[in-house]
């Protein structure tokens, strides 16, 4: 997959969803780059990953490509509470499958969203994992889990054939009612 594929996966969930986003499990920044493209210079991104070296590489790449956009880098494990202000959207691209207790993670993610906020998920469309993708979540399972933890109006954005493990999909869900409220989330 290349940059155009990444854009196609998340564009429908990001556009029109506000300018302040958090990316959880951003790695080297392939999808952070897409967020910067879609949000433009008025955007504000907080890029969260537990690997400081990956965030340094990401910072260098994005500073050269998008010097005007505001990007904060946070070395942290998103499966633990994060002291961040709530935002318009959260992107989790190929990151939720690293969490065993996905419901607990998603409860915290919901608290990071302002009212009406969006969660864009990119995931493998299978429920069978492997060493590299230990806990994937098929779209059917995502629909069920997102509803169970209080997300609303979940919809499939894009599904692409995959190589290896399974097809990949993106989905949009809206945050739980009454959550976020522009407060610090821990």
C-alpha cells in the first residue's frame, strides 16, 4: 500500500470532521502524513506512539513536508490513560490489533473525543491473528464491539483486498454521547 491507498482509506472519515486529531499508534507516520494532507495548515495533530525513534523519524519527515501544520509528538502507550485534551477525531490505523483488551482501550478513546467526535479505524478484516497482528478485528466484530462500548453510527468506509493476512478496511464511528466535553482525559 502506498500514500494514495492510505488517503483513500481514511479520507471519508476525516474530511468534515474538524481540524484537531489524535493518532494513536502512529509508528513511522504513514497515516500521520495523510492526516496532515487532509487537514491542511490549519490542522492540529497529536501523534502518539511508544517508540521514540519512530516519532523522531516521523517528526523529521513531517517537518520537511508540512512545516506549517501543528503536530505534537507524545511518547506513550495508548493502551494506558493519556492526559490529553479531547479532540475532533481519533485515528487508529493498524494499531488496535496490538491490544488484547480492546474494550478498555476504546472506552479511553471515547473519552478523548469531543461531542460528535469521530473515530476512524483501519484494521485487518479477520478475527484470526498471528505474531505480527495478534488481535485483529473483522469489520463485523468491529460493528459489534463499537456498539458495546458506546460508539454510534458505525459504517464501513473502504475495504481493500489484502496481501497476506486478510483484506484491510476502514470504518467511521461517532463517539459516545456525553463523552469528551473538551476536558483533559486520563
